[in-house]
C-alpha cells in the first residue's frame, strides 16, 4: 500500500496520484477515500527519514575514517587510509598508454589544419584516466525548482517582486564498471561530502582514479577541489555545456542579420573545432583576431575570452577522449536530475518549500536506486550500486572550413 502511494506520487502530481490510489482501492467518492493531505504528509515524512538517515550515515562513515563529519575535511594530524591512492601507471603500463595516444594524435590531425590540430606540446591528450576497472566517474549538478513564499497575503495570493525565489537540490550520479548510484543533497558542498562518504564506505577510492564531470560551475569546482584534495582527481568540463556557452556568447558578440549569417556560422564552427582538441590558447587567439567589422560587442568578446581562461584547466582534449571511448559529457546526471527533481518539481504552477523539495528528491532517489524494499524492511540503506546498460556518447560535430 505504501509503495503504491509513493510510486504514484513520484510519477504524477499529488492530486492525480491521490485520485489514482483511491480508484485502485475502490474508495473513489466514498467516505473512506484517502485524503490528499494524508498522502502528501506520508511521502514527505518518509523522504525526511531517508534524508536524515543519509546524513547520519555520512557523518558516521567520515568520522570512522578520520574525517571531520561537519566540514568533510581530514582532521588535523590524520592521514587518508592506506590504499586510497591513484592506480599505478608506472613503467610499461604508462609507456604503452602514452604510445597508444601518441599514435592517435597524427590520425586525428590528418584532416585538420592550423589551430584545429592537437598542438604537439599539449599534455591534454595524455591526461586521461586509467582503464575502466580503475576509474570512478562522478557527475555533479544542481537543479532549481520554484520556491514557495514564506507568507501569503490575504486572499491566498502572494505579491511577488522580481524573480520568483528558487530552491536548489544537488544530484550526484556515481558510475563504476557499468553500475551506478544516485545521491541527493541540499547544496553542492553537502553533496560532495556525501559522495566522499559513499566512496569511502563502498571502498571505491582504493587504487582508483576519480574523474568528475560538471557543467563548469565555479561552485562545483571549488567544492570538489576542497573535499577531494587528499586524492588524485580530475574534473572534465561537459562538452555540451562548453559548446552551448560558446554559441550563446558568440551570438551576442558577432553582428547579426542575413548578410552576416554565413560569417557567424563559420566563426562558431571554427571555434568549436579548436576547442574539440583542447586548444584553449588557440581558441583565445582566434577570438582576439576576429575582425572588428564582424564584432558588435567587444565586451561580450572579452567575457568569452575570460570564460575560456578560467575553464582552461577543466577543458579536455575531447577528440582523444572520444576516440578512446571515454565519457565527454555529464548527460548521466542531467537525466538523473530529470528523474529525481525536474520531472515532478518543475511543472507549470508548481512551487516547493525547501524541505519539501529535498525530502521528495531523497524519496525519489530511494526508488531509482532500488533501495525501497531494503528501507521498508530495516529502515536502512545498503548503498549497493545497480547495473545499467552502457550508453554511447553521441556528440554532433559540424563539418566546417579548416582554419589557416
């Protein structure tokens, strides 16, 4: 009965879910029909219990390993447990890996010219993770829902000034060897702390390399670098978000109009071809050399240049990663965001309280992780990862004129 009510709420609005459950129980229209508030409160209470359990468990795990449960940082004088080190890539293994990549570079550069070629001195092509069995992939992102106002004016309507306030829920998608687990938290720092506790508890940091994917938000990078400063980790800027940001910035930088359509298309394509090989310096030079007659906003050109300078360390050589079959996108967490939060919390006219949004996201993740049966039986979580079918990363790349 409880499972029917919770799954109905996860899949539909509370009102529709309540009507569906009453129909299934043949209580529709009767005095014994399930009330909307009763079902809403039940889901909120169960989500709160799951959220509080995860918080307690994360603090307990961190403390047992020598971390400060409040800050998520190693306590003074403590050291990371033995084995939480990057996988060994010395000697023949490292040489074989680099040799393989060195053979790929001429093949990739064969049909490319100028700045769109992988620079000979670039280290980005070699900065890739170990084989799958020694890698933990973590995709991080936050999603915003409309927030309810704290007070309503007379008549039930709230007078709103400016943009509607939002409530943020952060989501992590953890993937190892074809298995995954989804975590939620109130904010990005709390999510990184819970992710660390999960990786410690499951032993996924032992002799592995940690690769994190994000949309490039400064908050995510700062939290990751602080929480995971004790181990080798690498952040990769999601190709889709890089491409989207560049296209939006260039659309405000370049002159518009029918006569400039071909020029805009060529500049956008050329820039993405340069960034596809991780040549950030070449991309900045290309933007700097754009003729003044094609630029309508020098301010936006400088903003895009500063953006590329700030993100240089997380922009990868996507061409090599693609050829090696490695992930270049955080689309996994985008889908997790959609299933965990957006699908139920971002419909037109909906608004949520802080705790209501967080509790419902925790409850939804419980079912996505197939932990609902374990929770009902023992009021605990196994944190066992579930298998997922491998998906191909498909990135459309436009064919554009070569850069001289």
